[in-house]
């Protein structure tokens, strides 16, 4: 029977590419978005059977209720891709608490909010794949992104501890740390800054969303059961970790 996969932020950018890849591989995909209904409608029209749900991954009650809807309408969740994320950039000495809290809420609290409601079911079925999207900037730090860097480094820690707790239950928990990928999020970076970023990428270009999606589907595969607690860096050689 086809596995059920939930992809947060699954109707735009990297998340949309993940939705498309898993859909093409035969998963029953539920894509969660927060407000861009046009993008969700476009994806649903293009991908037969795709279920789109609107809720805020930073809201624990909305996640619990939404995931119950997914279980009722699509089926028990086998694969969870925690991809949704935002930035609220600015130098720390000028950063207000709102910009700190909102990034923590959407990028880090969401890990708890989305994973806590599905973990019991995965444990009872002795199978699960959880793939969390961190960032190169969570690994190396980034000026102007103290909030985002802290949240994305937190995603890596969350992944490691959760992997240890659930390894014996057939659940793998892994993390992908993308470098700069050509999406709306990166399009917001000013042109001059972007030239410098691309110059620092040995591959000589931005990454593509489908390159991240391919690795998500690799980690989601039943055959990837011995890979857990890992952080896969996909950044064109920009930051190479041991
Ligand atoms: P985009 O800004 O292109 O898309 C973000 C997606 O997340 C959208 O689908 C959006 O929904 C959804 N989303 C945002 N906030 C919420 C929320 N509160 N609740 C539910 N869904 C929400 O981002 P990218 O595709 O570029 O990034 C995806 C992930 O990859 C993020 O976690 C990001 O931090 C990470 N990343 C991206 C990199 C890049 O270079 N692009 C590099 C490294 C990491 P809607 O469509 O409704 O607005």
C-alpha cells in the first residue's frame, strides 16, 4: 500500500519539489501551506490526488487538528517532511523580539508541533521517516540571521535526539541542510549580495529545489532504514562539514 507523506510548505519552493517527487514515486501526499491559496490550487490541479491543507505550523493546536484531518482523509502518516520555514533578517543589535519569536515559532516550534502528533502512530506501526529541513546557515552561522541560524541549528539538535529515541522503533529521523536554492526565499536577497553568494559556491550556481527533493525521497525510502540522525549537506560545496 502507498505510504502517506506530509510535506509542510509543500505547495511552493523546495516543498513543492518534494511534493512532486514523492507524488511521482507513488506516495499519497498531503501538502500543508499557510496562506498562498493560488499556489496550492495550482499544485492540486496539476498533481492528481494531492491533498492540500491550510494551517500554521507554528500553532500547536492547528497542527494537531490538521494532522487528524490528514489521518482521517488520507491515512496514517508514514513520512513527515518538516520543510516550512521563514526568515526575518536583520542585525541582532537591531532585532526586535517579534522577529526572534516568529522565526523560532515557525522554524523550530513547528518541529514539535508537527512531529508530536504523529510520533505515537509511527512507533505503534514500527515504521516512520521524518526529514527535517535545516539550512547551511544553521551549520556555519550567518550574519544578519541570528534568529534563523539559531532555529536551524536547533533543527539539527532536534533531529539527533529524536533519532536516538526512535531508532529501535523503525523510525529514522534525518536532516537536510540546503545551501542557497533558487526559490522565492532566496529571490528576496538583494542582487549584489546574491552575486557574492554565487561566487562562493564551488559548483558555480544556486541549487535547484528538485535536487533537494531527490535527497528527501532517498531518505524517505524503506531501504534507507540504517540512516538516522544524519545531516545531509547539499550546498554545491559551499560549506563542507566532516
Ligand atoms: P519559500 O519561501 O519559497 O516557501 C515557504 C513555504 O513554507 C511556503 O509553501 C509557505 O506557505 C510555507 N510556510 C511558511 N510559513 C508557514 C507556516 N507558518 N505554516 C505553514 N506553512 C508555512 O521557502 P523555500 O522553499 O525557499 O524554503 C523551504 C525550506 O528550506 C525552509 O525551511 C527554508 O528555511 C529552507 N532553506 C531554504 C533555502 C533556500 O535557499 N531557499 C536554503 C536553506 C534552507 P505559503 O505558500 O502558503 O506561503
